[in-house]
C-alpha cells in the first residue's frame, strides 16, 4: 500500500491492525491481478477495449474488428521474435515498394531470386508460427 494511503488511514483514526488488514487486502489483490495477467499472456488471451474503437458507423462489425486486432497482435508478436534484419526485410518486402527485392539483392550482392527465396522462406516461417496454435 502506498505510504500516502497509510498516512490517510492513520489520520482517519484506523488502528494498526485495521491498516494491516487493508494493506494485506491490497497486496493480495495486486498479486491476483499479476497472476491473471501472466495466465492471459501464457495462453494468448487478449482483451479488446471498446473505447479504442473510433469508427462507429452503422455497418461496423465489432466481432470482425476484434478478430483483426487479435490477429495483428499475434502477427506483431511473431515478427518481434525474428532478428531485426529479417523483420525489416519482411516489412519492406510487403510494404508495396516496387523494386525492393532488386535493390536489396544489389545492396547485398546476391541474385534477385535469392532475395525472393529469402522472402518466401521467412513468409513461410511466419505462416507456420501464426497457424501453429
């Protein structure tokens, strides 16, 4: 419990035993929340906050938006597992920049087909990780 709250409890006339009970209750609640957070993270459970939704048109499909958000979070987690160079290569490959593979191959002294195979190999890894769970 925060020192300021303990002081407020003391100033309100609570006994040391009552303050200790409050402190224990707060500490137990914090531990419970931490365990729940770890549980959700281990199982990939993600909550979508409706306040994050900014487009409230009539044809808005909340379920579809939530699914997309979960899928993007999962993809982001998968990409974060890759080395930085591979992650940047993947993102640049699919950014819509025409000629990226040719420039990349030229900069790294490899054939364009080698760069293309690298992209396909990395994309296959992403696809396998995405659908494995």
